C-alpha cells in the first residue's frame, strides 16, 4: 500500500492555486488533510470561497478549509486581479460548495495538525506567508513538529514579477517571508528561477477545452482569462511545480543557502537573496534548476490532460 504523506496547502486560490489543488488531490501518495487560505491573489474571503468551490468540483468536499489572515502583517493587501481575473479563477464560475469549514483559523489549524502528525506533516505554501509566520509566532516549536515546508516564492537569480527585484508572494508580505526565512527547519523555496520555465501553452489549453472530465474542464476554465482576455501565448504553472517538488523531489535541483528578505527600501522591497557557506543564518534549500519534461509528464498524467 502506498504511503500517503499528510499535507496542508496554504493558498490564496487563484488560477495556478486551483491547478495545484487538483494536482495534490489526485496524487495517490498525498493525503490532503486540510487547506488554509490567506489574502494574496484575491482577498481572504474570495480565496476561501474559491478553494471550497474547487475542492467541491474535484469531489474533495471532505477536505476542511481553514480561513486565515485577512491582510499582511503590517502592510495593506495588494491583490493580483489583473492576472487572475475579477473572481480569481479566470472568470470560471464553479458550483457552490457544500464542504465543511475547519472550526479554527488557519494558523491554529496548522499548529494542531503539526502536533497530530508530528514529524510527518508537509506544509506547501502557495501564497503570501502570513499564516505560517503567525503560526510560528504562536508556536515557536513548530519547526520541530513539521517534516518539511515547501514555499512557492522568491526570485533569486532572475527578475521579479511585481518589481524588478521581487516575486509576488514575498512582495505582498515581506515581513512574514523574513520570519519564515529565519526559521531553523530547512525550507524548500521554489521560486521564479524555476517556475517560469514550466508553462501551459495556448495549444495545450485548446486541447483541454475539447476534453470532458473535471480536471480538463478546470484547466480550460481557469485559463480562459489568460488566453482570451489577456491574449497570452502561455503562462507559468508556479504553484503546481511546488506541489510536484513534494511528490517527486527529483523534478527540481536544489542548492543549500541561507535566505534573506528585504523589508526596507521600496526599490528592493521583497527581494530575496542567497547567502552561501553558512553566512546569513539557517540554511534552506533553493530550487535552481527544473526538469521541465519530467514536470510536464507528472502534471499531465496525474490530471489526465491531453498536453502531449
């Protein structure tokens, strides 16, 4: 029998979060024990509703959803509606959800799950790191309880996607990212250095539009805004790659380094830097290369998509 790793996804459900949720829910080696939501691509209320509807659409309404922080730690919330569309799901209107809500907020949900699954729980953070930062402040022993944390965030050797220096998730709440970067447990950062290299193309989207099963309909629906309204030829699958790095670690090549986050000057706010050789604090793992074809195969085969 395949061992199913307990996993929590921390999301701000927009387009690629929805696809990451589908990927995690369809993996036989992953047990999604909960999903936590936070303000990011959309506000927390919308992220929570989107998450519940995506899970319901995937037949995973039994997965509890715990709403989390409604704003960054010290800054106003900045969303990404221009990319994800007005409802965060590329305009896709999914049926209302009937799934249950967790009876605690996201940071407490993470702490309780970490105690229950001591040493086994994997936390996949696909959003600004506000929930995790608050959980760390509430439970300083959290790093000793978790098996692994994978963060979709940062731009270490490439330009950012909000400013020339900063990636969106880090830029939205740099103080939270700085708290996470200081934690003792090694965090795997899957940033723009690799996520921008794994993409869904217009041709692949058109093939998904012709397929008739939930996963393909989800891909087709959430991608419509990008291809029809924004007229893109492809877009990056940032969050699905972070999930792939958990279920098939060989898909990314990692380097050990300490990570620092700029929380000061506006020009470099949210910039993530590497400090090698033990300088700068606790060392983490940073994705520096990606096996694009291996990821594409994992993504398409898991979701049954006509991508190849």
